[in-house]
C-alpha cells in the first residue's frame, strides 16, 4: 500500500489528552510512519508552545488536526474503529489483536477509513469509549511493567501499520460505519420480532456484538444488504407462521 494511501486510510484519534507535549510527540510518531490524519476528542485548550516544541518538523499535523467534543462525532465516516487498550473487564471487549494482526486485517478489508483510538495518559479509555469501537488492539508488554507512554503506543502501532500493510484488493469498497451500524440495528430489530431476546440488556449486548463482528468482516454495501435481508426474511417467516396459526 502506497504511503499516500496509508495516510488517507488511517486516522489517529486521541481522547482527552492531558498534556499538549504528548500531542506534539504523537505528531512526530505519526509523520515518521507516513500518517497525517490527527483527530482530537477534547474540551481542553493546549499550550501551543508545548505542542509545537515536541512536534518539531511534524507541526503540519497539528495545524491540520480535527477536533470534536465527543468520540461518536470523531468516529463518523469510519468503516472500522479500533480501541488501543490493554485493560480487560466485564464491560469491555472479550478479545483483542496485536498491532501486527491489526495491520493484516486492515490490509484485507479493502477501501474504507480506519480510526484507531487512544485514551488519556492517566487511565486510558473508559468502558463506554471502548464499546463505541468495533475491536481492540493491545501492544504486548512485560507484566512487570506494562505501561507505555501515549506517543510510544502510537509509534509502535503506526510502525506495524507502515511495515505490515499490503496493497488491498481492487474493486471492493467497504460500507461506511454509519451503514454498518444501521444494518446491525435492523438485524437486531428483526431478531427481536421473533422473540429472540429475553431482556433489553441481552438485546443491547447482542447488538454491540453483532455491530463489531460486521465491522471486522469489512462488508461491501451489497454484502451488508444480503446479511440484513437474510435476517429480515427469517423474521418475516416466523411472524407469518404465527399469524397463520
């Protein structure tokens, strides 16, 4: 995959970064690996000097950054969203991939924007922020001292993407994240009509699971439509049988 294509495809999203110096370091980490799309989710105002001093010759990434107030706004337009975190928990994802595995998956997905989300320096991403993403990437570290600086984490993942991405297949354009979210919601409603869910919590958790699985498979618009149609038809068959009885 050409460097210009990697730059267009990958977005680095920083959530509520506390120190502008770390943003500057992230700019350098990104630019050395051919990435240019920096997105900030923040309400903070950063010290320009701290950012620019650490960014050095990558100040153009800071100048062209995009800022949003919420993560959901920042992720709009993405076909795949990835949370970078090492923390596990009941209300977080049940599995994760390594940076190398992430690069392999992105290489196979076809066209479509990938947003990789990094959390705060102090405590990373919240459960809710992780669950807004489709999957998790975790950098293997020593259990004796697993903590990584924000810019170090970005550098490692960007390096794996830069070295691991291959030319993706021609012709396939992945459905947008908005279309995948809408498609999974329709599938869940079709399942609900059959009485599949016993509780609203089960319906919600299944919806998140299905949304993530669909996003990871990187379907085209046509493929997504076929998946949705399959569940809709099954639902209609069930409802029709109940009416006849």
